[in-house]
């Protein structure tokens, strides 16, 4: 078995798995960002309300 050929031309399954992992990480990252938005918003509102 020639390993250099396998590295130069990875199997389609490997690319699909990598794509799936990247998509999952990206979605997870986006979801974490969105979950932070309300927290940041509430913190800002709290500070504005208590700064007067």
C-alpha cells in the first residue's frame, strides 16, 4: 500500500467527515455566540439602568 498516494488523494469519506466536523464546530460556535448575546445585552442594560 502506497501511503504517499493516500495522503495526496484522501478518500472521499475522510473529506466528508472533516466537513461534518467543521460544520458541527461552526454551528456549535455560532450557537455559543448567540447564547452570549442576551447575557451581554442584559449586562449592558443593567449597567445603564444603575448608572443613573
